[in-house]
């Protein structure tokens, strides 16, 4: 993707100009590059939609694993289940002009991989999506490749508070971990993993 290659190139240029090593982004906060609000956000809904089309076209077996209290139930996933959980990654869309201004985009480049992480965060706790990480493997010859997408959600529905952590591993699986509190009481954590690995 031209957008991702451009972001990666800008980050490397910034690191070189500052003579700042980027091999360890956790220790080198200086390599974080704030992107102006008018910049386009990575199109997470479109990307997940493209992934669903690939899964559908390959017609691979899809498994569903649900883990609660360290007990896992493994079944075959239906197309309806796959799309329902995929929608968790696609909605809401933080690129919507109504909320986009409430999110900040930063990027971290790591030359040791090399890799780029696009990070979207907000300080508004009323928004259901609190954080998105898009993990990218830049390729100057072919298209950049997204290796995964991580999302943190927090919202309240009726008297239940939800905390969700979602991870989409490109070409392999998606995972949704849900913590719930009802009336202040913590319910068992539920982990749902849908696997379709088409890398073989």
C-alpha cells in the first residue's frame, strides 16, 4: 500500500535526521512521529472486508474455539459466526469524520525487523474504541503487508461493562477476548478464536 510505504519512509527519514536508533521502540520514544489530524487513517473496515473475501474465495475449513474458565469447546465455525466476529473489528469506524478528530495517530518504526506500527488512541473514554494498533511489514518492491490488527474496546450496554481485546492475524485467525462486569461483579473471561489459516 502506497500509504503505508510513505509512512514507513517518513519515519526512517525522521530517525536518520535525528540520529536516533529505532531498533528498540519501547526505549526510544523519540521515534514516535505524530501525524496531523488531516492525514488518512488506515482503513481497518476495508481491510477486514478484503480479508473476508479471500477467506470466502478459498473455501477453507474454519474452526471456532471458545474458552471459558480454562475449558475450551472446539467446533466448526459458520459463515455467519465468522462475519459476526469480523464485524467487531469493522465497527465502529474511527475514520468517520464525526469521531476522527478525537483520535490521535502515531507511528513507530523498528529497523531491526523492519516493521511499522500505526497506533490510534483517544483520551475520550466515552468512545467504544480506545486503541488500535496496525502492524505492518514494509516492502519496497511489492506491496506493504499488514501482519495483524489489535483493537481495544470499552463500552457499557444496559448494566454490563464490556472490555474487549481483539486481534486479527492476517491469513491465520482472529481472536476476541471479552471481560464483563454486571453490577460491579466480574464474570468469567470469554475467549473466542476463529481459525482459517490459508498459509499452507
